[in-house]
C-alpha cells in the first residue's frame, strides 16, 4: 500500500443520502475531490441536480438521483440507478435523517416517534440490505452511517432523536459482524453540534449558541466540512482496518465535564 494513496477514492462510486445540503453535501464534495464518482440524493430533484452540477463544474463526477428514504421502493430505485449509471456502489453514506419533535419523551406524539424511528433506523437498514450484498460479492465496500453524539448522551429535548441515533450505533456493530468476512466495513460518524439547517434551533439563538460554545473544548461549533474528512477516512484505504466503530467528531463535547471557569 502506497501511503500517498491512503485517502485516494479514485474510481470509487459513493452514494450519499441527504447530500444536497449540510453534512451530506460536504461529504459528497470531499469524496468527489478525493476522486470518487458521487451520487447526490435527497427528496428534491432540482436540489440534487444543482449540487451535482456544482461538483461537476468543480472538476468532479456526480449524478443526481432523487430519493425519499422513507419509501422502500425509492431506496431500491436509488441503488438500481447508481449501479445502472456507474456499474457498482463502493461507498454508501447513510446521512438522511429527521427530527420532527423537540421536547421531552413523555409528550412525543406517536406519529413523530414512528417517523423518527422509521426514517433514522429502518430506512438505513433497508438501504444497507440493498447495497451491501453486491459489495460483499466483490469483496470490498465501506458503509458509513451518520449518527450523532445524541446517541451517546442524554438530553432533555432530544430523547427520541437520540434513541434513533443510538440504534444506529448498534446497527453498524451488527452489520460489521455480519459482513466483515466479505471485507465490507460498516462504521458510524457521531458529529457534535454542527451548523446545519436541521440543528438551526440549537445554534441560532444567541444564548443557546453561547452555552453550546462553552461546552466545547475547542471553543466553537462544528461546520459541515469538519465531518467530511472523517467520512473520507472511513471510505478510503486509510480506514481499511476500522469496522463496527463509532468515530466521534464533536470538538471534544463528549469528554467535557462542567465549565472551564
């Protein structure tokens, strides 16, 4: 193995769900910059086409394949479309997720609970079950599930979201065991608070932002680009002996106890 090729994804095909904004878009751009041919996917076709065009204009290779991950037939269409266009899937990034409820677990409506668990857990399992067998047949593949430190900690208003993200951690552990003999690696990324639209309520308010920054040893919140490099690591030969692992990328938030001063 040549060390100067450790993070090279040239020739790899990477499918990234929820990749028209935020963390997913940053991962797609980083993987394209590392040489991967990327599949941009989210619910809105126009957004997918826009991001794919941006990557292509920057010198990368990208195709837009819209998909609502809540619909099993659309997930199958995403897998079939990626294979039909580029012949294979080498890297799968399950990034699309929802958080329709912000509040205590005791008050969550059944519909919000079901939507959270179905989108954040069941659809991930569906997609993995569709994409991994072909990886296993070739004896190579990397699956990355974007979880959250909400799956590692308690929170007064993110309990059910955290429950779904904790399920992701066990999902990758088990998939790593089931598919490891076929050289398919399955890992989680657990970001801390990152400036994305989904987390806007947690960082846009000035007081909440100040409290969050104080709780992060690095003294700042994350940016989508901070997560992208970790994804490239897990997708590339640099991470070829890492599986069943949850890589925490949180500016030190989970190791922080109390206040600095």
